[in-house]
């Protein structure tokens, strides 16, 4: 029994599963008060993340049950979560994103029951691309789910509501499904970790199928450690699921590290970013980060994987989506969104011969791809090559959706395990993500690597702007060759720094090109009366690495305090006044990048 139902004092809300349980256990957070607050937060959501929410009376039932339980025996005690609305929860209707399809399930899905048995509390059902057909999060009668960082952008689909509910800290984790990337693309677009487990390890009993032979139930969480906890609870063999599989002995050790690991990285000519140069650069930084962690980067042939991916929507597997809802679709197709009618209706003309031909072709790809996988331990790709606005997707829904599946569509066809990981932000503040994948049943090793990745990156959790509890980082201003894509930027990457934003100093600074070189070096000097705003960048760097950076900075440069245009003071690169002797005043250019372009 626990007496944590009454809080003794207030503290900042913990953001991880273990942090929440510790707060419950100490009595610093009241289970009842906390869950009622979360339920109210869900009810006032304005991102279109939710389709249905539990009642106060339903919450009371969960609270009464928790009062009889021992928190130390329940790994998810009092942890609020969300369920994608193609997964059954007793007491709430299942819609699969189509109101006419609505039904009331007699029981919760197998995986939902496992989570509730472990103490988790479901707050409701989340929005999705209709019948889990899409990677955009816009294909829903309940409205497009808005990205948690910028509401003009897509949240990713089809598990859009689940991802946004976690990123905005309405819940601590969420269930999604993944057939073509639905458990990974929304993770990437909302700065989350998304586990796409090996097929069959998480039960699909009580899940409205999309492609039954390919579907996976997935988890979204703010940390890789939370994913481990969820996996240990949810990955329970379900003998009633004919597609369930027992986990076999993995090829990779669960205590694996990046040091010495062979990581396949697609060659430049096989990478596609659909014109998004910022995503291209962020991926290159991710590869550099791998190397700084000691990984051996191995050039990797991705072409047969992409060819296999094309079979998912350009081949007969789309007929599986039709088969999943055949009777409903034949009599109610007009109740489906136009884009869903186009995709699923197009499968009616596919023949059994088409299916077998595609199966043979897929098997050929499988042999080729497995042989390539034998040369590496894991592969790193972008999770998505770009991101679009909601308006852009609405104008061209099928082609842009196809682009988003470029790096994800092959995963279940070829039977691999994968995990999506946050990997930085664009200058507009939009998240970028990468995916690690390996053969089937390598799930635990991937989560261990993701934990190491998270510790190295020290990115904020979801859309909260709050760093992990074990992070100890500081803002660092850079004004020259350490800026994005410039000559010394690799030093920051190697030390675990991450880009935060581009901004300007206050108007009290002068910028000089110092004498000597090459290489050319800038000097930022405070000038109270004759300065102007200088363009700079802010990077987030672990405090423990500041010493290592400092020893790389040559005289007369050093680290000091710099005033930003906002009035905030941050640590950054400055120049001693003696350094401007013989230097060229380049203040008028407004910044080092402009100077390089003009010189």
C-alpha cells in the first residue's frame, strides 16, 4: 500500500515515468490530484490530438484500484497514457478515424490490458489518419493534428494524436501503430523516441488492422529509458494473436555501446531530402555525432531497401488495407475521406497473381537486404527526409505522403526492428529525427543505444523545452568558425553540443577579422558606444565539456559573458582588446557569415 494519494508539498512536475513514480512514492505528488489535472489538460487540448476522453467516473475506477495496489509492484503505477483510436479500450468507442465505423469494444486490446495491469491509467483515445492510412496526421474528420512545435506544420501520422499528446506532456507515453512509419514519423516531427518493435512482439489483438501481416503496436515516449520500461511490460506473448512471435536470442548484446559498433550510413547519392537542406545538414551532424561516440561508420547501400519500400503502396499490399475493412468499405465508402477512398478503393482491381508476383519480388529484396545487413550491426537513416506544412499536404496529399515514407516503408516488409530518435532542430525550431534499425528481435539493443544517444544529445524532452533530469548543460554563444556548417563546427559536435537557435547580440558589440591566418578568425569585442547587433548562434553544450573546448581556443580569444538582443547574458566567445591590434573592423557586415560571403 502507498500513502502517496495526498501530497505534502509541491515541486516541478516530473517528466519521466520513473520520476513520476518517485514523486508518488515520496508523497510529493498526489496520484489523484495529478491524474485529475492531467485529465483536465486533455479536455482543454487545442491541437486536435484527441477523439474521446474518459469520464470522471471512469477515472475514479482506476483510482480506487490503485489505492489497493503496491506502487513498488507496479512499474507503471499511476502513469497516464493515451491510446491511438484504432486500438480498443473498454468503455470508449473505437472509430479508427471514421465516425461511421464506430463500435464499442467488449474488451480492451491485449497490450492495453497489460499496461493497465502494470498500473498505467488511460486518459482517452487519440486522433489518427483515417484507418491508419497516412503519414501526415491531416486525414481525419476530427481535424488535422497540429505539430507540437509549430501548428502550421504537420504532426506526422498516422499516430499523430498519440505523439502530440506525449510531446506536450498531456500524458507520459502513448500507444500507436506502425505499418509504414506511423510510429516513427510522428516521433521525429515531435522530438520523441518511437519504438517500432519487431513484428509480433507486441500483441495486435484488439487492434483494427491496416495491413495485418505487417502491423506493429508501437510506443511513444520522451526518453529511451521510458521505452525500455514500456517494452518490458508490453512485450508479452499473446497466444490469441496468430501473428504473435516469441522473442529469440538477439544477435546484439543488450549492453551494447556505440564504441566499436559498425553503423551503416547510406552513401550521399542514396540520401533523399526532397529539397530540405537543413535536414541534410542535421543528418550529417548526426553521423558526425556517431563517430564522436566511437562508432565505425560504414558506407551502406540503401537502394534495394527503397525498392522494397515502393511495394507497400505501389504493389498489392494496399489490398490488405481493403481486406481489413472490406465489408464496411463496400457499403460505406462514401463515409471515408476522399484520399482514403482513392487509396483503398484502388486495391479492388488487384489480383491474386499480382500479390504472388510481388511476394516473389519482395523475397528477392529480402535476400539482398539481409546480406547487406550482415556487414553492419545497425543502420542509421533520417526518419523522414523533410517536413511539410498542413497547407502543403492538403494541396498534394498523396505525393507528399509518399515522400515521408521514403525511409520507413520498407521496415515491416523486410522484418526489421527500429527506433526513432530526436537528433536536433532546424533554425525555425522544428525537430529533426533519425532512425536506427537492425534485424528482427534486436529491440532491446536498439533501446540501449538510444539511451546512450539521448545522453550524448541532451535535447529537451518533447515540446517541453526541459532537458533530461540527468542533463547538465549550458548555453554557449559562437560567432565564427564554430557556427553551423563552418570549419570548426565539428569541435562542438564532438563535444556533444547541439544547435539551439540563431540570434543577435545587443547593439553594444564590434566584430573584427583578426590579423594572421589562415584560417581567418573573428573577434567579438564589447563596444558600448560604437557597436551594433552581431549575428551569432547559441549552442547547448554539456558543462563537463567546457574545459575541453577552452583548451582548443587560441589567444586572444576566450570565453566570457555576452549580452543578447533580448537582454539575456550568456557565455560565449569573446576577444581580448589586445587582439584587435592590426585587425580589420568588419562590424558593418553584421556577422561572420556575411563577412565570408562578401570577402
